[in-house]
């Protein structure tokens, strides 16, 4: 399994290197459309290699997806935590009930509840 994982990582690294080598030409990335850039008064563009823009877009999408899923699953995690607390409370209560009911209430009842010893072979039983 580890060998398969290493092979996949190697292939992925090779593909990323090939994409980077094939897309070295500089491109300009505008964060604000040029028609609106005069209102924002700043430089909202960057010149970078094409592969860097592609990799940054992938990383941004990955982070956005992770945050989205983490927020979406918040309710499920909260419900699981509440159920785990309830389960722990019920297990404690069950343990307390078992301990309380296992104790004899009266000496006479404790004697009656004791299992009778089996008589040895050939000996009469006395009660």
C-alpha cells in the first residue's frame, strides 16, 4: 500500500513539474476589471508565470472547499458530540444502577439469595 502511495505521489509530482515547465510564460492577472480600476485607485494586477496562477487557483479552491465542508458539517459534529455526552451519562447511570441493585438489602435476603452448594456425591443434603 505504501508503495502504491509513493508511486501516485511521484506521478503527481511529475505531472505538476511538466505543467510548470510547459506554462512558464508570464501572464497578467487582474483582480479588478480595468474599467473599475480607476475607481479603486491602486494597482490590482500582478504579472506572474502561468503555472503559478494555475497552482494558486487550485490551492485557493482547495482551501475554500475545505472551509465550506467544515462549516457544512458543523451541525453533524455538534449532534454527535451531544449524543456522545448522553451515551456517557446513560452508561454512568446504568453502572450506578447495577452497583445499587447488586448489593443485598437485608442479611436474611442475602442468605436466601446465595446459591446453594452442591452436595458431594453420595452424601445426603441437609437443609
